[in-house]
C-alpha cells in the first residue's frame, strides 16, 4: 500500500509530520510505504527523520519529477499534510488519479475535503494523522475504490477546466 504526496520539500508542506505519523504505525503494516515527490531545502531534515525512525525502505523521497502525475497512478491514497496552502493543486492531482485523499484541516483544504467527503486530520498533529492513515489502511479495496471515484466525480463537477475558463472570463469581462 502506497501513501503518496507531491510537493516541494519545505517545512510548510508538512512532510515531517507525515513521516512522524507513519512511524507510529509502520510496525502494524509492514508492507505500507510512503512516497514523496518533490525536492527542496528540507530534504536533509526529512532524510534524518527517515533514518531516525528506521524507515529507509519505507519512506521514499523520489525527488522532483516533471511527470509527477504519472506517479499518482501508482499511489493507493493521496495525503496532503500541509500547514498552509493556496489553491491545493496537488490534492486535485491526487483526485484526478481516482484516489482516496486525506488532508490537514487548514482553511484552504478543509472545504475541498469536506465537499468530496474525504478524511481530514488536525494540522501538525502526527498522532491524529496516524489514526487517519490507519483508518485508510483498514478500508477494503472496494471502499478505497468508491472513495477514489467519489473524489474524481467531485473534481470533475467542481474543478473542471471549462468552469475555470468561464469564471475567469466573467472576472475579466466584469
């Protein structure tokens, strides 16, 4: 089972909390992995946390990829542990892969997560995030598939490019 996320390796993305949360359940789920796509100044800190928790083969820092969306298809669930976000494009990318998603309860993520019926965990609380990850791991394949389809339907309904174009055109025209 692969929990995946995409984002620059910077503190505000909350990757350290994801590693801490995963360390709390790693022994219960020995085949689960975390894959983080991105690069940035926090790489050394994250590598140190991975080593400290003995997660070298379980948390993968995959670096920056221009084709990150192709990797989303290999994930089983998309996790967004951010401490702050603008428009959560990476979360929408996770939804485009028909994945179940979960994210922190920050103001920019909460409405999207609530609207699509996704899981939400308190920001900057690894133990609460671990509970959320555990809940996902305990879902059946059918439940995960249904959540992914629900998220994709939400994405198509609420964030379609045609809607964006219309809203942008209306903004420009006044």
